[in-house]
C-alpha cells in the first residue's frame, strides 16, 4: 500500500487526497492498519518459517484447521480457513499431491468430502508448529502480554461486527439485490480498455 513511504507519509497523502470528504480518520486508520499488519505478517511467515516447508499461508491454514479440528468436511474447512470452496479445492489438491492431506467421501452423504492429515502431514505440523509459534512471538514482540490480549480482543470485536451485521449491511448497500458474481479481475477476451 505504501511502497517506500512511511505510514505517516501515507496518512498525510490520504488526508490530502480526500480533502473535505466526510471521513472518520480513526476508523480509516484502523482498517488500513489491519490490512497493513495482516499483509506484513503473512509475508513474514511465508518468507521465513513457511518457506522452509514449501507452504503458502493458505496451505498452512488449511493444514492447521485439519490438524487442530481433526477430520472435517471440506465446506467446514473452507469456512474455518476463511477461503472459498473453490480455493480450498486447489489448495487441498496440492496438499494431497504432496502427501500431506487425504480426501475421502463422506460415509453417509456421497456429495460431501472429508479431509484429514496423512501421517506425513501430522509429522509436518508437529515439527512446524513450534517454529510458527516462535514467529508469532517475534511479530508481536513490540507488545507486552496485556497489549497482545487487548489487541486480540479488539480484533475479535471487529470480526464479530462483520459476522453479526455484515450480511445485513451488504444487502443494504446493494438495495436488497443479490451481489454480482465475483470476477478474477481479468476482462473477457476482446473487451476494450476502460
């Protein structure tokens, strides 16, 4: 978001750009901070502990959900990992091909699939989690224990707000219409420039 500019420089540039628009700078700064922190943490983990295991952040999260929760339906894994079912399909296939994840048909409903870790996946997570946690401690090293707990509680409140009222807010913004389908960002072939 900022490239080589400091957070303060970015905030000043935003104020200069939005001018007299009615904005709440504290809320804008909070959301920008969440985005920047999430991106920085994800990048740090992917370039450190996950790189050695040849895992992406999403791959690790899928393994984590199944490791902690045990065998799960794919739709539950996607929901708990915060990804779409389509994204899970590709990630799970990659993890299966690496021998870390196993997929089997649900015993009572053949339309559903279950994911579980293989013995190799179990060994990887048992080895990787202590290293991952060391990096959790590193990235929060500027906070004392009380501040870390306060931050966790504040973030939980944001998640709860979106979970509790997000669907209602989206309907309000769309005047009750269904949202258009998600696009990859690519234009159809032959489409002209905007």
